[in-house]
C-alpha cells in the first residue's frame, strides 16, 4: 500500500543526495547536476501531492519548475564555458578570482 | 488477462517482426532504386533479382570480427548502439496501423497502446535517440567520429524544433495528442491534414530528412566526408545496430507522417460513391501503402539531390524552416479563431 | 500489488542512480547516470497517473537539458585526469551528517502519522492534458507568460555568455 508518505521519503532521500553532491564535489558541472537532482526531488513531492489531492495544480507547478531548471542550466553552463575559456579549469576551488 | 497481456504481447511481436523485416528489405529497395535511377541493375546475384540480398548482408554482419578500439570507454561503447536502436523501436508502440478487427471473438485493436499523449511520447523518444549518436562518437576515442557525432547531434536538435512546430499545427487542427484521435479527427473533418496544412507537410518532410541523417543532409555520415561519421569504429553486430536504427527511424518518421498528414489507415475519397470499392482494401494495407510511398520519396530524394554543406544545412534549419514553421502556427491559429 | 512493486523498484533505481551521479569518477558517466535517473523519475510520474508530466520530463529534462550538459562536458574535457575528491574523509563526514538529518525527518513524518491512503486514479489522468492546459491558460496565465519571458531571457543570456566574439 503505497501512500504519499513513501513518495515524501523518496523525495527527501533524493534531495539529500543532491545536497551531498553540491557540498562535496569539486567539479562545477557535477555541482550543477546535483542541483538538478534536488529540483527533481521537489517535483516528485509535488506530483505525489497532486495525485493525493486529485488536483492538477501540483503538476502545473512541476512544469514551471522544469522551465526554471532549463533556464538555469542554460545560463549556468554558459557561465562555466566562458570561465573555462579564461581560466582553463572547472574546479570550484580554483574559481576564486575575487581573492586577488 | 487475455486482452491486457496476451493480445498486446502478440501485437508487439508482430509489429517488431514486421519492422525488422521491412528494415532489411528497405536496404535492398534503396540499392535497387538508386541503381535504376542510375540506369543499372543493382544487386542481382543472391536469389532471383537479388531478393535474398538482405539475408546475405545480415549473415555477413553477424560473422564479422567485433573490434573495440584500444582506449575506448568499454561500457559506453557497448551501450551506444543500444541507445540508438531502442527508441526507434519503441516509438511503434503508439502508432495506429488499422481500425481494429475482431478475430475469433477477441477484439484486437489496431495499435499496441493508445496513450492520450501519444504524439508527445514519440517526440520525447526521438530525443533519447540523440544520446546514442553523441556517445557513439565520443566513446570511440577518435577524432573523426567525435567531430561527426557532434555535428550530427547538432543537426538533429536543430531540425527537431522545426518538426515539432509542424506537429503543433496538426495538434491545433485535431484538438488531441492521441494518435488514434488524430486519425479520427481527419475522418471527421473529411480532409487529410496534408491538404489542410501543405506548408507543415513540406516542412515535416524536409525536417525528417534531416532528422534521420538522410541525403541531402547526410554530411555527418557520408563516406567522402568524415570517414564514416560517428559509427566509424564500429564493426559487425554493433554496426548492424546503427544501420538498423537509421532505417527503423526512417520507418517511424514515415509512419508518423502517414498517421498525422496522410490519414493513417483511412481510405481516400470516402464520400465519393463510385469509388467506394476503395473501402474494400483493409486499413492496414492503406497504411502500408502510404508509408511506403513516403519512404519511396526518401529514396528518390537521395538519388537525386547533391549533399548540403554543414553551414548551409544549419542555415536552412535555423533561418528558413523554423521561422516558416512558427509563421505557419501563427497563421493556423488566426484562421482557426477568425474563420 | 503491481503498484507497490513498481514503486519500490523505481525508488531503488532512482536513489541508486543518484548515488552513482555524485560518486562517479568520470564526468561523462555521471551525466549518463543522470539521464537514467531522469528516465526512472519519468516512469514514476507515469505510475502516479501524470503521463503529460512524464513525457515533458523525458522531452525537456532528459532530452534537452542533459544533452546540453553532455555537450559542455565534452567541450571542457580536460587532458588532466578527472578531479578526485580533494578530501576523501570529507565525503564520509558530510554523508553521516546528511543521513542523520534525513533520518530525523523521516522519523518525524512517521511520528506525525501522515499515512493517508493513496487516492484512486479518479478523474486526474483521463483528461490530464486538458486539465493542465486549462489551468495554465486561466488560473496561471501570468506565471505562464513570465515563464516564457524567463526562457527568452535565458536563451539570450546563454548565447551572449558562450559566444567567442561579440
């Protein structure tokens, strides 16, 4: 008997994985992908509640989250590319230009 | 139990077998058609008039040595042909082949599944096929396949936008995303959508030529260009998978064109009384006829037109087809509201 | 019964692929595991009777955003070996802290007793696309327009950021 609680637990676990990825990996592309994992966890939560309350609003909001994730991925990767062109690195520890 | 498990399973087996046999014989048909256009005969040795040539091809590909490049990424190298082939085959799950028939008292529907987002399912599955091309080129650990795969995938995602816009106009006309619903809409409107949306049909044809890497848009895999494109380093059965996937893609694109623009399994001229003998031909025969007609256009175009250079190709896609497709959507919307 | 099996298998796959995303040594492998993760999440949406969201997830997320990631990964593929964890013990310590946080939250959820039975399929999936479309164009029209504006701005911004010469 799968209740909404199961989906909430799954969403919490996936969100935790995303947070661990953001905080431990040094490769900035992996950090961005972990942010996508977090957004997916939120989506799962929204869709599970939309299914329980029989209301389409949850799915509408999930669509908006996907839109925002797409915009953020495009701009974030553009920033990474232009930074890579200048400093030849994707390691976050070396992206410390403000420290000169 | 019977009509939720056994009937769909039988339909899946039938459709897969039909698709694989058709792919094998499309390969032969392409060689024959190109040969006749060039005033020669094509394969004639294996079997009468070369009928058994595909079997010889399959046997050869089975028996070839399977080479993996020295520092290729083994897992990704193995997975790439699979990632290209599977989406081409699973797209057939929502295509309606016939109106449905009743055999021994069991209702056999004309399609494997009627999802109410059927058209979006096909578009999304086509997007997954792009991964196989990128990964095939990258995992070969070699210059030319990498360049060719990046070019090919850039071409695919560019033309995917134009093709999706034309599908949007069809959805606007039919009011539903379900493939069966689109055929029913063509039945109720009385006109096939190719006649109501000729611009969309033209853009779909050109876009699908580019989507399947067919001439004149086959720069990424032409022999005179980057060796053999993204499947340079593949041999034997892995190459057979790429080959199969390309032709299966062609059949998917033709089936989608038939369903969306050419009326699916409907007979032409249903309202003309003295042509009602056309209704005696079963629905699936009309579907096959229209699909093969569309496929023949593909083969004809390959034998006729010279190849586009890569920058010309991208310019055509971004500067001509996409604005034209968006303009088509706007005009369709205006006509629907004002008329 | 089938729904329970589907949920547990999909949940295991989602979390397994998630772990592989954040721990794979090669960046390309990470991206591939992310694709697999998104496809499993789409399957989860199908089991939650949200077919439209499932195909949108595959089309936009797995078929668009992650292709972008793959392109960038290949463009910045460095000659140096892929980055190793700068401090291997850091992962262990952080992991323990995070797991403890999640465990607390899960225990709290179960203690509050939120285990309501899952609703039946109902009217949601029959007219899924129409319902979402209607909601988008009537109640949520302004967020919809703002989202399209956001996409336009992001597109222009990404092109300008990644151009070689202006």
